[in-house]
C-alpha cells in the first residue's frame, strides 16, 4: 500500500481509537470530583502498565520477527497470539492490586473496587486488540485497521451512552466502555482478515520471544512504571487533586499523541526495515515525513488548544485542563517533543539494538521520577515537566546512537541526522 493511502488510514485508525479513549476520559474528567479523578488516574496508569508488559515481552518481538516474512504473509502470525489471554489476567490483577495499595485510605472502598475490577478487565483484552491492528498495518492492511478503529469508536459511544441511560455506577463506566468496545472491534477485525489467517512457518518459540523481548520489556515497562510512580508521588507529595488536574491536561494534549501514533503505525515497521538493512536514506526520508506531519499538526493544535480562550473548544469540553494556567500548554509541548524521537527508536529496534533502546528509555524514565520528587513545589506541573525532561534525554541519546548505527553500515553522516 502506498504511503499516500496508508498514512491517512493509520491516522483514521489511531484517531478513532484515541477518540474512543478521549470520550471516556472526558466523561471521567467531567463526572468525577478531583479526588476520585486522581484515583482514576492511578488505576489508568496501572492499566497501561499491565497491558504493556505482555505486549513488549511477547507480542512486539513476534511482530519484529514477522518482518522476515513477505508483507502479505504476516497476518498468519495472529494465530500464534491467541494464547496471550493465558498470561494477561496475571499482569492485570497484579497492577490493580498495586494501585489499590497506593490509594489513600480515605477514598471510598466501592470506588477503589469498581475502578480496580474494570481497569483489570481492560488490561486483559487491550494487548490483543492493539496487536491485531499493528499486524494489519505491518501486513499493509491499514484500511482494515482503520475499519477496526472506527468500529471501536462507534461501540464505545453506544456502550457509554447505554450505561449512562441505565444509571450505572459512574466508576464502572470508563474502563467498562473501553473494554467492551475493544472486544467488539477485535471480533470485527478478525472477521475482516479471517480468510488471510493462513498458518505460516516462522522459527519462533515462546522462550525465543521472551529472550528477544526482555530488552523491549525493559524499554516499555520502565517508562510505564515511572509514570505510575510519578503519579503516586504527585498524589502523595502534592495532592490527588493535583494529579487529577494533570490528568485533565494530559487528556487535552492527547491529539498530539494520536497523530504520532497514527504515523508510527504506518511508518514504524518501515523505519525498522531501514535500520535492519542500514538504509540511512530511506530512514531519513521516513523520519522527515513523520516529523513534518507531526510538527504541522502539533503546532496547529497548540495554537488552538494550548490556552483558555474563546476559540478553544477543548476548554469547553475539559475546563479542568485549564484551571492551572499554562498546564495544558506544557502537556502539549512535552508530548510533541517526546513524540519526535519515535522514528530513530524504531530504527534501532530494527537493527536489533534493543539493549541500547532499553538503556535510553530507562534514562528518560528516571528523569520523570526525579522531577516528580519535586511535586511538593511543582504541583500538577511535575507530570508534563517530567515528560519534557525525558524528551530532552531521548533527543540527545537517540540521535547520537542513530548516527553510530549507520556509521557501522558505512553510511555517510550527512544531513545532520
């Protein structure tokens, strides 16, 4: 599939998926008081951590190994992913228990129980749903991924509206709506590609995936764990209210991450192929396409949504994101700078330099926690400033390591990248 078709499909996929999450997040921000919103943010971080562990340990290595196959044959590997449901409940339960242990004793027990059970349910189904769509993109079936994402958006609106109309407990609604919509969309996606799920031979085993994925696990889980720790630090050193306001600003900044994720869905495996073959020219071209679209979109969005003014619709939808002046702008800027470093990261993974990726991501994650230690002074700004600090670390480390990668292949160090 040509880029001029694949990129819009990738943006539709991630845009629809993000809108589904955005709708749920808006419901939470507008419904919960600041204390409950802070607890919700803690369980949301726990869900992300629990869903990322099996993806980085098993599914991402499988996706990277699939690059050995012809693009049209890669979808067959989805058959090898069904067993993931045997391990996701363990990670989901452990993360929910950790979040519960970090919750203030003053919070109502029914709130903690409701958020714990529903966030764990979402953490069980999310890894396979995301893997399915990534495999569609890797197999150049981006239009199917776009249809799957659009289905999730439609389903989450139906479930969200239905639960509100039947007067369901508000704490049960956000994670339940996301989980139900992902299950429905995954079933639709499997139906779209079912005839193409032809078994393929690829010399991989569970043990081999674990060995291959151990560094990806570090790379993926350490930042997620750092975000979880940072959230806990802000909640305790500042307040749950400050964490809730930071969460609201994060929701307002989500469109930047949506564009970045949509571009990465289409360009990511191409960047990996460039890194694997030492094709600096292709890697640079794809990075330039990625950065150009991301910067134009990010700057345009910041011009509208960074501050509370009459022309900002996000301020109407999520007013709490703007209760602290400059907080939304800080979140948007931090996410934009951090997202720019996704392409060189993919090149290093394609070159099987996962230990370097893990080291760089861990260094960035450590800065998130260090900044959060000053939450008593920075308050809600501790979260976006921590992300910005991590982005600076990534910018320095990834660019220099990328240059070293292509020097190893004998590629000329031209163009400043």
